[in-house]
C-alpha cells in the first residue's frame, strides 16, 4: 500500500481484507457478486478526529429481544398476525426460497441476513405451538403467507400426550407440560443418578426440588419410574420433531442425537410450505442446501407434494445415509442427487442442474448455527464464525439460481 494513498483507498483496502474472510473471490470467481454486496454492507463512515472525550455508550444486549409468543405471521386456527407483506420485485417467486436458523442470535445477525435476502422481514416462530417441545427459529422466505394449512393429524402438544407412560411417575411439584429445545447432546447417567438420590426419600427439600427442576429443564429429562428420570430416546425426539418412527435408525446413538438436534421441526416447516401444494400438483424440483437429515424433503412428502428431483447438499455422510435410506424405503419416484460440500458448487454446476432438471421450484435450507446459538460460549462469533459464515454460500447459490432462471425464462420468451 502506497504511503500517499487516500482515505477512501484505505477504507476500501480494509473492507476488502474483511471480505476475504467470507469468500476468496480470486479462487472462486462465482462469488464475486456476493463479495461485492458484502463489501458494501461492511463499509462504514470514518469518524472525524476530535479532542473531546467520547461519551460512554450504553451496553448493547447480547441477543435480540423477542415477544414471548413467537407466533410468526400466524398460527393454525388463529386470526393472522400479518395478512399481507411487501416483497421487493427481485424477491418475488418462483423460484421460491426458504431459509431457517436459530432465532436467538447475537444482536444484528438477523438484520444482516435480511439485508442479503432481499430485505425480507424474518418470521420468528416457536415450535412449541406445533408440538410438545420448544424450538425458537427464524425464517426468511418469499412464500405466500395466506391459506396455510397444518399437517394432519395434529401432533401431541404436551409431554404426557407425547409420552403417555411418563404421567404415572410425574411428581406433582414438577409442573412442566412442555419440553425445552431438543439438543444435540443428552444428560449423563451420573446426573440422572444424582437426581434419583435427591428425591428417593419422597420428600425432597426445596433446594433439591429447585436443582432437579433446573436440570430436567436443561436436559429435557422425563420421569420414567418411581423417583427416576431419563433422557429422551431418539425415537421420542423423532416423534417430537415430526419425523417417521425409527427414521434415524442404522447409525450410532450419538449420531442420531446430533442429527435430530440440528434438524427442522417438520410440522412448523410444513405449515409454511403448505401453500405450495396447490401450485405444484405434479411435483417440484428442490435444491436442499445444508439438507441435514432431510427435514424439508419429509415436510414436502407429508404434504403430498411429489418430489420430482431433489439436489441434497449435505456435508455429513451419516446424514446422507439417513436421507438415502428414507428415499429408498418410501419408494420415491423422483431422482435424488447427493452433493457433499456446498463450497464446491459453482455457477457451471448450477447451470448444468438447471438445464438437466428444467430449473428449481424451491431453494431451501438452514446454514450452520454453531457460531450463533446461545449454547456456544466460546466461539459465538456471529456470521463471521468458522461455521456460520456458510450463510453466505446459501445466499450466493440462491442469488445465482434466481438470476440464471430469470435469464433462462427471458431467453425462452424471446424464442417464443
């Protein structure tokens, strides 16, 4: 850098260095548009130097504040909270898109995601309204929001409805009726034994009750015998999340918990996607990014929307195995294409899929929440984190798919 560079040049140089953390535009020329937009977002005005002592600013909250209900734009059987919303022209579908991530992120993250995803207002929903377990998530999408329909039959809404055997052993002082967010890990055997020792007398102290309730809420422990708690089984989690019974069988118990803890809540997502059913009676082509164990595919299948072609992008071989197993067992008529690394998808790859499959109707997925979730105390670095920065890959691919398909449609009109 020359010593006589202007302030503007210095600002551009610093901004470009920050952009390099997200994407290497030299190595991946397909990402240039993403980089340029990120660069524009990151630029800041350079403050004038002043001899005055700066005023102390009030501390900002670490996470965004939400209303307790988190009902999104509306719930089944209730009047809509939002009946109409504005979408900019560049966001109007098709192709439609649907993005998901944890709601309780560091301050500013959802505003940043929204700016990239065409300035669309996020829809924040707690799946506790759809099941017996909480799952606070944010969704940004360009789907219609009227005439949504829930999956039937309506799933259990309380712990005892979902896991009836627990009612026999549930102590009166444990007033829980719902479970907290399902995690990727479980409580230890040492903890459940410690709880048993605290309550086995039948008359635990107030301090013991407080400890037991705190641990039961934290780890979603349920009462399975006299004075005995246990962790949820993988089959319990599958049911609470809306997956078919034994959906994740065939892999290790640890892998099952990890896969389920990172998945969609099917009933919630299907409620949002239900507007697509009358639009696509003959089926859809889906690009599923960060596919996990196929929550999007399960939701569409449960809605009765045929899956003509699915490109499933998922880094975990365990998760790919689970999705492939379900695809074969349910005798899907369409084609399933597995891709491991989202970062290896370039514009030529996307053009090839669009030509071969005749385009995509839906781009859906949720990038990793590792650096966003409140449970991560060490590397909660927001969208600059090692894993959560993959959001920019979702945006890059989505933006190119929409651009390429509009270009294709325009060319088709000219020939017609």
